[in-house]
């Protein structure tokens, strides 16, 4: 079946602009996660949704970052007033309720470049 | 001290050898431990998870966990050039987020 999909695959923007990154999880997966991976680093947790609600947003670096999942499926990560330090690959993962949050399947990521 | 530490490598092993990848973690409350493989430019792919002390084998892969020493390792037997990738160790405590190390780059040469 289809895996986690993310759009766009690449996004180039200018400093100060607003961007939206989209994640479509595997069908039936109730849990959805956003991570950010900088070059040479491991993924860094941002936020976790269980259904429509954010169960843990402790990883969001500041109030410029916001994420929604209004219908419990697709999620959008929103970044306001982008900064060069926001450049990274943004990864989305999802997990099935039966397997729990241990088996997280990652999407291909969105590479964000802030000029 | 980082929460999850890995040697960045590269670890170079000849084809057919055993590759040994190591990871230490700082939170004694960690409950679940994971190894992900990440090819260059691709997303992480789950290889194995382990919860209990001891060894867990899956094909050519063996995960080893020692909670007393806060140490988890991954052994890859009969290493192949296709195993060349970055291997990420991840840990989960009593929350649902994964804490990743920086990864170890493995190179298997023919």
C-alpha cells in the first residue's frame, strides 16, 4: 500500500517568508509525527498528533512553528517568518494504533532551503 | 551530554565481515530502543527494535541491549556493499517521541 507522502519534496524560500509543508500519513494510522533533520544530525522531534489533537508539541523550537491536523489525517506544518536556520529536511512519520507508537514509518521528507 | 550518543564514523568493514554499531543513552527511564537505516538522501527506515536486555536476532541483524550499562548495539553479519548507509540509534521513554543519535556511517567495501 501507499506509504507516508509529503509535499513538496523541495521548497526554496526567502528569509521572512511563510511556508506550509504537508504530510499525508498511511491510511488508518492515527498517530502522526513531525521531525526535523539537519545535515549530519539525526532527526529531531517537533510535534506528535494522536487523532486531531497535538499530544506533544514540546519539540517546536518557537512560536513561528505551528502544525495542524484538522480531520485526523493530513497534517500541515506551518513556519512563519522563516530564518536561514530553519533550513533542514522536515520528516513526517505515522504509526498504526495496533502496533502503537513504536513502529513509526517515515515519509520521504521535504527539503526546506531558506535563502 | 547528548541524550543518545553514537560514533559518527565512518566505520569501514570488508564485504562478508561483521559490522558492529554502538549507541549509549543517558535516560535510565528509556523503555524502547530502535535502529534505523538511512541511505543518503532518503528517509530513515526501521530495521529493528528491542525492549528487553539481551539479544534479538532478525536475519543478518542482531540488536543487543544492556540497560545497566545504558548501551545498545547492532551487529550486521555477512556485511554487503548494499548495507552501506547511516545507522541511526533511537530511544523512547515514557513519551511517544523518538530521540535519535547523530548516526554512524557504515561503509562496506568489496
